[in-house]
C-alpha cells in the first residue's frame, strides 16, 4: 500500500458518514479519485460516481456503499440528557460507556453514553439495554444548555473511535461496513490508471448512499446509469468467533479470501464468470448462500430497473455494527485483485442471459 493510499484509508475510515449525512466522506472519496477518473456524477441524495472511459455503448458498475449506522437525537429531557432513535441498524447493547460525537450544524460536540454504576444496580435483574434505555450525557445541566450547544431533535450522533491495526494482519474500527468497500473500489480505479489500462467499456465506480436503511442510494443510481453489468462489494459475517452458528449462518472466515454469494439476486453466469477468474488468478475464495435477498445493494442493482446482471463479492468481517469491526488485510487486497481481474476480462459485449 502506497503512503497516499494509506493516508486515504485512515482519513476516509475515520471520517463520520452517517446514513443521510454522507457528504464529508463522499468529498474525501472523490478527492482521492480525482487523478483516476474522467468524469464524475453526484446525484441529488449524494451518491458519488467516478466515471472512467465515458460514452461507450457497454457499461459496467463496481459498487460499495458509503454510509454508516448512527443515531438521531429524539428527545431532550429537562436535565439535559439526550434520548435517541436508530438511524440504520445501530446496536443499543454496545452503547453504554461509549464516547459519542454529536454532529451539530457547524461543529462536533462530545458526549458519552452514560450508564448506572454496577454498585446501584440489582445485577440479578440485569437485562440487555434497549434503545429506550440508553442516553447521552453531553455535560449539560439542563435542556436550555443543550440547545445553546446547537443540539436539537434530529441531530445525528456517531460513536467515537479510530481505525487501528491488530497484530499486523487486521484492520479494526467503526464503519468498515462498508467504507472499506469504498476504499477497495477506489484502489481498483487507481490500479487501472497506474497500469494504463484502456477499457473497452464505460466503468462507473459507484459509492452509494443510504444502504443501511434499505439500499436506497443504489436503487436511485441504477435507474440513472442503467449498466449492463454490476459487481457489488460489501461485507459479510466471519462466523468463526464465539456465539455464531455455522449451520444457520454459514462458514466464512477472515483470512481465507473473498466470499462469493449464491442467491436469487445474483446472476448465475456473472457469478461463475467471477469464480472462473478467481481460479485462473489463484485467488482463494469462499462461498455463501442467501435466501430471498442478499441484504446488500446487489438487490437494488438486480431488481430496481428492467434487470441488471449483478453479482456480489463480500469481504469477511468480524463484529458487524460495532466499533470494533475487523477485517483481514489479506482479504481486502484479494477483493481488490479479484475485481480488477474481472474488469480486465470484460470485453464489453457480454450477454449474460441464461438463454436467447
């Protein structure tokens, strides 16, 4: 990894991009991609697209999503405590004793998720906290003081933390789901430029918003781009750590390569195309089966228009939707290698239909 890429990784991953408020992260992402794109598209809700080799009759998307789970201030009591509601799949169980960033219009206010001390609780009756139990203390004495800070109902809140390496093999932090995907597709674009590759098709490098609340950004942008082929990348669960059930949740592991998905939204010929390329390039991969949907932007690309040939390459991740999401650096590099190799194989005239 070059120093420029490493700096981008840390700046981009440490930045907050809550669902519906992704703009600061999108600006970082597009600024990094500036030397590698020919044109850019920014839609009305903030999905960002780096366009490479525009104007070709055949077009391909590689895509990740830019947003992260967060919280909204929902109620401020007279003593100055903030009560919340979810913005995406935020986990109340991990909140107590976390530090918080409260994103007002012009600055970030620090806060903490308070919790009663063990001394004053009847621990025999302890239960998992719910959203209605958790609260934020921002050091205010009353509601008026909170409001004077610029905090109001609808103010968005994220957990405070930073990206780190673990044992030189792993990256750990908040919102690797799925800004690490944005990093990976940006590296693919960089590699194409560095290697002076001239593609026979238009490539859209898409960083979509609002995945965490229903794949909404992807649903909007696919209707605009109408690509012929879409390769989506997101994270999936490493199921090796305690409390997972491989019989129901599959058998995926960090460090064993990208995960290729089987399911109705995944176009079988595209999936097999990717598998063949992985085998040709000796890229280790794993397999995952899903039921009705992938739960990723693949579903929107597959179904939101007349149908786009779509497939999903996932990155194994531990501890999803926590502040210690964890991926293997080797898997990250393998996903970049695989997407890049796929693009080199696309001729720009593929018909992935099952029969004609």
